[in-house]
């Protein structure tokens, strides 16, 4: 199992429409990725590690996927559509990280 993290670095004055991201972009992504995506999460940055500091990331999402190969195969045919939709909610260049999930839940 892998996790694809998409992070949007905080920048003063940058635009990020959290409602559009949560209600339109992410459901579209889940539909496009299909069975390759088991589930996703969305985070909204509210603060940095020190009191009264800005968040490192204004937003972040994680796609938990069956495998890297399945994710790439599902995303590939839709890459242009996905990139085009980014302009609808932000002017921030996202940062991507792909990780192997070694612990999914700590409560078991």
C-alpha cells in the first residue's frame, strides 16, 4: 500500500479555495483514480509548530492507494484534466511525495 501526499506550501497572498478543493477537486480525483484509490484525506493548515506562526502547508491531501503501479496507471490518462483543474482552486505549485505505508492505524 502506498500514500501519495500532495502538499500546498503556505505563501502570504497566495490563493487557495478550500471549499472547491474539498467539494469538487477531491471527489473528482477519487472518481478518476477509481479502484486504485482506497480512500483519501484532506487537511487544512491552521498553524505552524510555534505559537502564532503560519502553517507550513495551507492544504494537504493523501491518497491511500493499492500500489504505485495502480496509482500511476489510473492517473496517467487523466493527467491533463487533473493539472487543468488546479487553476480552479489555487495558484500554489503543489509538492508531491509518494510513500510506502508501514503503519496504517495506530489503534490496532
